[in-house]
């Protein structure tokens, strides 16, 4: 009698603890999103999204940060997606699974993926700005400072390095979902390997490549550390070009929270900016999830 | 036998160190249907795939001996595999249409071979679909996805796709094994028609099928070619005891 009561109690207790942990996570997410939305709701307006900060960033909008984030992820994608796709093509279509070079590349990709993002920032500073930038300046501008300083280009390329593993892995996965039989069919029709890749494998995996791109973009949009040293600016009165520093959403939140002249006054803007960043990454991730779901469905058919 | 199309001499095939084909010498006549039969793992599919060098795609495959098509050894160094595969088409066990329209599936081969003229392509597609006995079923929906066709239609589409490249030889690796009896009958009927223009080599597990459609039959067992003769002779009066045991269902 007592024994069975104990057993029951133990069973109920374990279920309770696991359920509690699960609920805790949901609660945290709900609280976080609710707080951010309640705080930021009043800020969200067309004007907030389209105007410059004013009065020492205690009023006005966040347009330059949105603009900078958009440019950053676009340039980053232009660099990371083709490069990552080509690497993934090499790994799935050309390299032999067990070959030394394929193993080495896979190891490098895994390692890249776990390097803390601040290290990427330091690498970007050391490599792109101090090394590449300085050499470009001395070669083309007689040593005057143009490219040897933080700017949008170097920040985007640093971010591209950070997101490269994401792109490679998801494109590789997408290419692997293309059945071998289709490659065989194409080759048996007298297609070359490259024709097979270009006309059969890539079209079949295009949505997977899109998924990879979106995941990379959403990762890039939210990261701050890699661009701290390589291009992010505190405040700018004009919109940036490739060679300029730029404002960006993630860094803007940090600046408003810690560096603002009046933190309390800028609080609504902090909430508003956080809201925008959150929605941006949410929408991006959702579209990646939907695309991936559609690929799985197609694959199962 | 009419003119020799394919001829192998003392051909061996190894997967790494394991011998998969042992000393195959065979002559396959032009514009006939030749069936390869034998139990699973006997090497018949491996042999078929070595006739258009699809085995090249597998790591560690090595081939010794001669594989001649029209008197040329297809494993010579100066042979262009891409051209070889245009001449020696292949239909696979599982129908494998591309996720493209019916039209684009058939036009794929001609297009990669540089045919771009729309009316010329239309003509090739129509002829190929007619030759594969599927034109009547799909002529009004050429733009639809090929994946919407039934299994049997997909397989005939794959045959049309192969024919569109205008091969001389069509290799078929158990083309009807995944199909229902009605679709199988259509494919068999089609194969018999195709031999007017093409040399057909077909691997099949189905001995009745081999008996129905082939002119010659080759029996493979454990990587060796046991017997190769007129189909009628193989099925009524085989020379070798192993052949007789297999076709009478005593093993395999």
C-alpha cells in the first residue's frame, strides 16, 4: 500500500518537474515578448521607422539603423551565399566523402561555427582593416586613410565569415536531398557533371539554398560583436556608403541602453528598437522554417 | 545473328578487391532485345551499367578486358564518356523524372546537346513521346509537372527522355519491376516496338518477361556468364544445368 503510494508519488513528482521546466521556458518567452511589445508598442509608427534620431537620440526614429542593418545583411549575403554555395557544391558533388580534403573542410566549417563572434570582430579588424585596408590605401591612395578604417564593407565581410558555416551547412543539406537517381538520369543522358549540377541539382535545391540564406541573414541581423570594431557607429547624421561607418539595430540598442545621455528618456526608443529587431529576426526565421517545411514535404512525396 | 553491336572479351570488374564480374565474353546483336537474367547479386546490373560507364560514378570500380561498342573499346583513354552516354542511353529501375514539366523532361537531353530551336525541340519531344507510347496521354498537358504522372507513365516518360537524345543502344535496368501488371504490359509492348530502331539490353528478374520480349537471353550467376543463346533455346533446352535449375525455379 505504502509502496504503491510512493511509486505513484515519484511518478507524479517527475512528471510535475518536467512539466514545470517546460512551462518555465514558455513563460520566459511570453514574458519577454510581452514586456518588449508593451514597452515598444507606443513607439511603433511609420515615422519611427523612417526618421532620424533627434535630440541626442532621446527622440526621433531609427531609420539609419534599419538602413544600415539592411545594407549590412545584403552585402553580407552577396559575399557569403555564393561562396558558401560553391563550397557546399564541392563538398557534396565533387569531394569524396572520406577524402582528406573534404574532412578537413568539414572540420574547418564546424570550427568556424563555434568560434565566439567577438573573435570574428577582432579578426575583421586585424585582417580586413589593418591588413587589406591599409595595403589598399598605400597602393591606391598613397597612404591616406580610406579603407584602412572601420566601414560597412569590412563589417559586412566580417559578418559574411561568421555566417558562412550556416550557409554551407544548409546548402549542403539541401543538395543532399536531391536523389542520386536524378543525377544518374542526367549523366546517363549525356550531361556533363557541371550541366547536371546546374540544370538538375541546383534547381531542385533552390529552396534549401534560400533557407540557408535567410538563416544567415537573421543570424547576421542580430549579431553585434563582429561589427563592433569593424564598422558600427554610435550615431551618424547621414546614410552610409560602402566606405563609411554605419548604424545598425543591434548596436543601436546597446548604445541607447548604456551610452545615452539620458537613459530614462530614451527608454521607449530602446523598446521600440528591440521590437523592430525582434520582429525582423522572427519574420526571417519563420520564412526559413516555412521553406524548410515545404522542402521536407516535397521530399516525402 | 545480325550485326554485332556490343562485344566484350575477357572482361573482369572489381569493387575495390572484390571481383564482381568474372571473365565475361559476350556478343550482343544490333536491333534485338537481349535480356540478362539471374539471381540478385549475380552481376547482371553491374554488367549493364558498365556498358555506358555508369559504374565510373562508384568509387573503387576497376575494369579489365575489352568492352567494345561498334568495334571501339569504350574504356580506352581517349573515349569521351559524355558522348558514349548519348549513344548508349539508360532507363533505370525506379522512374526518375526531373521535377520539371513533362516537356522539359524530354527536352532536357536535346537542350544540353545544344538544340535550342523551339520548333525543332517541339518536334523531338513529340517524336520521343510518340515512340515511348505516351504521347496520347500527355499531349494536352505537356506543361504539367512530370511528378503528377502515374508510376507507369513516369517510366514511359523516362524512356521518352532517353529516346530524345537519339541513342543507338538503350539499356534498361529492371524497368518494370516497380510497376503494376497493366503498366508492365505497356512497357513490354513498347520494348518490342523499340527494337526496330534500337538495340535493347534489359535486366529483368521476371523470367516470363524475358521469355516474352527478348530475342536472346544471357544467364548470369555469381559474377559469371553461364549461358547466352536464343531466348527460345535458353527456356526450352538450355545447355547448362545451372541455367535449367534457375529457369525451372530450383534456386534463385
